[in-house]
């Protein structure tokens, strides 16, 4: 069900100011204001136009695309396999959902999701042309998580959510097993925690290469704080997955072997365990009140009842068992809403994200750039784990699409240099954490003009 939309005067002023900024700022400076609005404005802020739900995030997506069309700025340096996989996923999911429900309302609903994912992804692909653009955005990521941490600390201290004035989030913070589950502007505590967890690996990159370590450590601490204040197992496990990715940093050029090793390990566990390997989901309890058994049962029924959803999905999962109607698993949600082909297309997006980063890391000769790419991969790994405990529906959809776009754009920027290009002589760009070539410095001057 689509959320009930409302317009708060403060939110409206902020969005209109950001919309103006999207029209006048240089193209490589558009993402920071868009990112901040995507984080801090709840999904319920928006308005109806001819029966269409135009959330403020979607309004800004349309604004950015209007600017690109007016200025003829939509020019990708190269089309890559991740772009194709993203389009395949969105297209297959939209077609299957419409076939499943067979109504015009279903078409409108799924088009909203396509705008969230596809619109955001290609905005990032258009705005990011070099890795220093990504580094510039990480500064705003640090600011956002610090501000979010402060707000959630206030929520934990008072038991009231200040973002409730915008609607879409409860005024009084949920309590489970005696612990407050803070959520800030997000539609669910797990969404807020997953956001914080996905940033930890990115902030670790600046610490590993000793660039702006103090800023990185402060942002890292607040990211962990955000995860802990949600009192949810999913974000904690996502945090562990993101940090674990950095344990393989010394093996960054042998990750293909490591990946196959993980696959063999899971297959081995599946063969020797009395229960299927995905029964480990039931043991993933960090907090006593976590509903890990429900998530295991949901995934188990999803596998066993593949005949019900493999073609274009299924309209209901309530008959799968107790609480099975609550599809709190993003993989299951994609499958039951779009069928097996849509799920495989989504998994292809994830695979192309990791393989593109791996190829770019092997191509790059700059340690800071390699660390940044690795951090993006760690953020994606956090989402891979977090998707087992959350069905994306609030601003998490836009933020996840933004991460996918950063991965694609950063990888493409490195790989487009060409294998025969000589090693770059680096000079520092003012205000940038990463080194850049003289050519990149020249490009920065052109963008500012």
C-alpha cells in the first residue's frame, strides 16, 4: 500500500531550495544536496498529481532529469554491463508486476519503484565522472551520519522521534524487549541501521590509507552508534559483513578464488548440516527479541514453494505460515513481486557490482583509489547481508540505488583509462582526499566554469 502523503512547510522549503540547486550547480556537485534530502526527509513527504504519488525524493529525481534534458547533459562516457543489468532488472520487474496484478494501479506503483531505482542510478552515472567526485560525496556522507546519530541519540534519550512532525514515523519510539528501537527519519529501525552499517566500510577506506583519519574515525563512530541505537539484529550483521570485507583487503587481487571458496564452504555446510544451509538465518540472533526464526521460515517457504512464484510472482504469501505475510526479506520480496527471472536479474546486478569493482581495483595504481573502491564493495556487501532482514520500501530504495550508481560510475571511470595508458603522475586537487592526474585537475577547472 502506498504511504499517505503530506507536505510540511519546512520540508517544502528545503526541497524547493534543493531543486533550485539542482538546476544551477555544476553537474559534479549535484549529488550532495540530493543525498541529504534522500536521507533526512521521510518517504511520506510529497504530493499527489493526477493520482500519482510524487514523493519529494521523486520530485528531485524528475528535477535532475529535467535539467539533464534541458542542458543535454545525459552523456555517459561508456555503457557498462552493470548499466545493462540494472535496466534488465527494472524492466523485468515492471513487466512481471503488471502481469501479476493486471491493473493500471499496479503499473503506476511499479513505475514509482523504477523511478526510485533507475532514476537515481542514472543520475549518479551522469554526475560522477571520476573517483574524486565520489570522494567529494563521502564528506557529505560523514556529515549526514553524524547529524543522524545526534538526532537518534536525542530520540533514545527522550523516547520521542523529532522527525514525527513530518509524518510517516511514530512520535514515540518503539520498545522491544526493554530496548528502544530508534529509527530517525527512516520508515523502520532496520532501514536506519542498514544505512549506518553500509557507510562503515566506506569510511574505513579513508582510515586505511590515512587520509583525513580524524574525520573518518568520528564518522565511523557515529555510524556504529546509529546501528546500535536501532537495537536490531539485521543492521548489526550487515555491519559485521561490511567490516569483514576489509579483512580480505590483503587478498584484493585474489578475490575470485576467495569468492569461490565461500561458495564451496556454503555447499559443504549444506551437505553436512541436518537442516538446509539457510537455516543459519534462524541462528542469526543478536538481540533476544529478534524474529530470526520468522525470517528463516519465510526464506525456507520461498525455496520450497518456488512453483507458486517462479513465473511472475505471487499475490500473497500469508498462507506460507505464521507472519509469512510480512515479507521482511528483500530477495523474497523481489521474487514474489516479479518472479524468478527478476530475482536472477537482481542477483546479476550485485554480481556485476562486485566484478566491476574487482576489475577497477586491479587496473588502478593508486592505493587511495583502490581503498575507496574496496570501501564501496564493503558497503554493497553490507546490503547483501542486510537484505535478508529487510524489504526495501522507504528512502532505503533511493540510497541503495545511489550506492549502485557510485559503484558503476567509479569502476567505469577507472576502467575507461585503458590498459595501455601510462601510469598517471598525481597532483593533489584542493579539497580532495584522493590524488588526481593533471588532466583531472583540468577537468575540475572546466566543471567549475
